[in-house]
């Protein structure tokens, strides 16, 4: 079984293309098949080398490695369409079809085609090319070519072909009326290959057996089937994936927050989270489990469980899933992942702590990081900078009934000798016992007065890290400025 992912380097790798690449990759891995990466760069004006680099780097970052491609060619190359243009593959294959009677030169002018189209419109019929060039003799064709007349090459649709039927692995049986297609162009007047011809030539030469792609390609399928038949080649299995929708149920676009893979990487997403989330867009495992690593995804994959309905892309759920993956990271993996995202202020802040204390800091903030750049916000609470603390205080509301708790807390910390996490924890427990108040009424004012925040990491560990002097100064300041 041979699969192919065939992006066009006319833009950066985007999330819709990644979902297609993923389903090809996982299907190939599940079946022990081969995945081919083919760069479809026949649009020579819009295709750019930097976009190809972006595609290759994005797939590498996501771990969607192809078995064959431009960087690791096999025996069925080349792996860029432009190279097949250069070596004359498409022209040679088109001429082969002319010789077999499945294609012909067409010399129809734009004016003639427009007249045919307008006549069809007046008659209320769908337009198909009349096939007028078929009436030309071999000598007339040769004379027109010798005269340099503009020409295309059209595939000849058999008159009595009838319905074209495919068994789509996602949608079941799909039928097309071949009479509505007309003889279609396979080589354009500028000598370039039409898309529906080039991809079939590529797939035949690359021995592709399974084509997994977006449902927007369904309309291309009947013409491609006819090209396979003209070459007497086996028609591959098709699986057309549901379209990805935005929250408003329209096609996903940048206005919904869709980004390129590069932008997701720069925003602090993990490749594992993106792969897991995209696998659930249009597919559900039989056991209904949401979190799957790559091995589990490959093992559970079943093409028959791909949905026909459009899949809604929920950016917030992706962020949430990313946070879940961050929480599961080992300490070393987490530190390595967030380090490139540390701001200069965060680096300065961390430098004020010992190596062992830094480890504790990272462990305390890991659960609050959903995207890797969130590390900088999470670290702010560990800052010993007074102005930043005062700025946070301005957003809080202290109540008079908090004063007694804070005075008692201040009295105890000034004489505390065990300034460890366990020592702070014991101190807070003593306040709970002495006052008879619930945890919320004790912990909340202490947290606000020591950090300037209403929530955050485990409080005893945080107080221990901030140090006795800083904590004492902050609580005294709050009592004097907010509760005097």
C-alpha cells in the first residue's frame, strides 16, 4: 500500500494540509505501507523555494516523516512536479495517449469556445466542448502544428462511458455522469500539464495505491479516473476527508484563528498536542479515548471511522489539550521546552535563585502553563521586585476582616526559625487552629498579601522561596497601606 501527501509550495504549511498529511501518515503506518512526499510545484509563478523549506521543516517538527520524498528519494522519483516538467514526462505521456486514440490536439480558439459556451447557455444545457477538433484529419493536424497555431491536448471521454463510480472509503459509493464532463484539457496551450493530468501521471509512476485527501478534491475525481482508464492503469482507492470548519461552520480560515504550522510552533504549541488534536478532527477511535500518543493512534486507526461531516476546529480546546500535554512532561523536558520562550526579565528573575530553587520554581509553575510563552506570566509571582508587587496589589480588594489573619501571620513569621515549605505549612495550620477559620479565609488574604495575586502555585512552597525578609516586608506594607 502506497500513500502520498502532495502539498503545493505556494504558501506556508497550514493546519488543513497537516491534517491531510497526518491521516496519510497514520494510515500508512497502520497498514505497514509507504508514505510518499511529493511537492506539486507546477504553478511556477506562485511556487517558492522558501515555502517548500517551510513545508519540509514543519513536517519534520511534527514528526510526520515520509518514507520517500525530495530529501530521501526512492526509486520512483523525481519528487517535485517541476522536475517532471523539465524531463518532459507529461508531454511524453500525453503524446502516448494521442497515439492510442485516447487524446487529441485541439485548435479551438477562445472565440470559438466562447460561442459554444454561450450557445449552451441559451439552450439551457450544461456546457461541454463540442469535440470539433476531432473532425480534423491527420494532415490538417500536422499542418496546424507546422503553422504554429495555438493548441491544447484534450482527453477523449468515451461516448458511451456512462456513469463513473468510485467506492470512497469514507463516503461509500459516489457516482458521476461522464456525459457532463466533455473532453477536457490535459496539456494547456502554454505546454504545461493540467492538474488532473499531472497528478495521475505522478501517481501512476509512483505506484500510489491509496489517495487520502480533502473533500474539496471530490470534483476532480471523475476526470482523474478517466485518465487512469486511458492509461489502462489501476484506479487507486480514494478516501475524501471532511472539511475543517470554523466555529461558525464556515470553512476554516485565518479569521477563525487558523495559523500556519510555523505560527503554532512560535505560539508555544507542542507537536504532540497538535497531532493528537488534529487526529480527532473527523475521526474517532472505537474506544472514544481522546488522549493518544502516536503509537496508540497508529494502532487504533480505522479508516471506516472517518466521518463524512465537517469537523469544527476549536482553538480553545487545542490550547487546553496543549496544556494537558505540558503537564505530563518530565521536569527536564519541560525546562528544555520553555527555555527558548523565556523573556529577559524571566531570565534575570531566575538568576536570583539557586539551581535547586529554580527546579522547584519550574515544578510549581508547570501546571499553569498552557502555551510555552505562558512561562513568563507564571514566573512573575516569584519576582522579588517591589514595584511589580505593588502594581499587582492595585487590582486587589482587601477587606477589614483580613487584618487579624495577616497580623497573626506576620507575628508568627517574624519569629519562625524553620523557613522551609513544611515549616510554613505548619505555621498556616497553627493559624487555622488558632482562629477556627476555614482554609479560604486564611489562605486567601495570606496569598494576596505575599504575592499580589488571588491564585497561584502552592502557597507554602512559594512563601518559602520568596524568603522571610520579602514576605515580612510585603505583609507589613499591606497592613499599613490597605488595612490601617
